[in-house]
């Protein structure tokens, strides 16, 4: 029997590259995995107060369904967090707790994208921003971010790509896969463009508290009356990726998104609710001062600097300095490989280091690049770079 074209057309390079790596592991090879942004797979552990809160929540709650829009106390805590962090006022009705940021994006795309519609997303971009518009019959149009300027958005290119079919502009800041932190000036220019053309912004801020160079700014703070759907979650900052909890917050002072917001609520009702005990536990995470963050940022900054230095010492590789999160997006400057996917497979087979091809994040602006995480400690990163450098000196 045939599956639908929309599902068979889905591509997610981050996990697809794991398949050949598993085959090598079956042969007894140790693979250094620098492909996925899961801090918990390394030496970053969920804070004990959150783990204790989950155990208490399982005992305290009835373990039944939660409200479709999310636990009331959790939504209040998120609203307080956004007011303190981004200086924005949100109403309870404008807040929906989701199964991770990915579900929030999926719901927004389902509510806005018809066949032939377009979504403007940064190039390169996290894979879901490319795939969900396509899944719903539309198309993700990538606007250029400039490697030579630390992967800042190209506002002129963004303007040129707005058409009558454009539904929204996506901003991922801090950025995955580049590690860039967008300046307030660029974000304000994006907001001004959105206002000029009657568009809304979807702002992915999952790494908002993980900057170590530059300051995070939210479009919702800068956009005035331009509507912003802010999506965020607890996977990275609170080290809870497996809990799959996020949220969508509608910052819409003029009521332009009322119908879209109701469409998202309808989907939330259809899928019943997000995980009930986890929602109760995350309330504690939001109340806590997050003492783990300083040490986490310090580790990541040191490892990012180490990785930046090592990559730029390897022949035919270059990269910009990461400013946040735990990603780098190096360039491959060699015609030894047909494309970046072949490069990544070659490195996997010969160096036993797992990376992700750049075209998995954008066929145009990801070409001849690869994404890597610098989550492991310097010893493990050093082993990976030693193997890659030795191989590149031999073949490139």
C-alpha cells in the first residue's frame, strides 16, 4: 500500500544521518556523535529540584488529562517569565502549552498555510521550519543570513522575497544551526518589514537564556503593534528535552491573530493535552532561580571557543565564532567531495565522527557546510577534531 506523498516527502537530516552511524556501531566502531542538540546525552543533567518536582507531581496529581490549553498555574508562571524577561504583557487566553516547540510550530503552520502559500524562514534554518510549510501544501522560502556578518539576517534579501502568498516571517534567535545571536537593530528591521506588508512574526526563542556573546532580544519587545507568536520551551535551558514541553504565546495588541489563535486552540483540543505531571513539575523550574545556568553557559562558551579554534586550524574548513547555544556551522572549502552530504558520510566512515550536512538546514544557504554540536567535553571534542584534521590533511 502507498503512503501519502506529504509524509514520504518529509526529510529530517539530523536523525537520518544516525542510520549509517548505527551500522558502523554494529561493526564495533565507536562513533563520536556531534549531530544532535541533546545536552543530557553529555555532562549536562536535569537539575535535581525539577526531577524531585516530577516525582512529587506524579504522586500529587490524578494523572488524568490536563486542560487543552495547559495547566493554569503553569500558564501564569510563563506569563510572569515573559513579562520579566521580555517586558511583554500576555493574557491567559493567549498562552497555549504544547508538546515541545515543534508542536507549536506545527499548529501555527496548520492554522495559516494553505496550498501554494509561503513562509519566510532564515537560511539556514532548523529543519522543522522547512518541512512543516511543505507538509501543509505550502513552501518555505529561505531568506539569506550572512556568514560574513556572523550569520545576521540580510534585510534586503528578506524584502525581495515577500510576495502576496507570504503568510509569516520566522525568526530563530539564538539561531540553530549557526549559533548566531541577532542584533536588536536587525530584529527591529524585520518587525518593520512585517508591519509594512501585514505579516506576523513567529519567533523561536528556545535558546533565549543560553547566550554567551551578545544579548538576546525578542521581536515581541521590539515590534510594537506587529503581531508576534513567540514559541519557547523547557528542553534546552531547563535540560528537559525528553519531556517535550513548550508553549506558544500570542502577542497581538491589535487583535489581528484572533482567528489564527482560535485555530491553534482547536488543534490543542483535538490532541487533548500536553503531559500533565510534567507541566506541574515545570512550574517549579520556572519559580527556581536556575542556578545551573551560569555553569552551563561557562562550559558551553569554553567548548565553543575550543571548537572554533580547532575547526579553523583544519585545512579546507572555516567557521564563525558561535554566540549562543551549542551549534557551529562550518564551511567546507574543497571540491574533493561532490556535496556536503558526501563529506559528512566520508567523515563518518573514515573518522567515526557523526555530523549533519548543511543542506539539511537549507539547500541554498546550507550548501557546502555542516552542523556540529560542541556539547562534549574538550577531551572528546579534541579526539573528534584530531581524527578530522588528520584525514583532511591527507585527502583535501
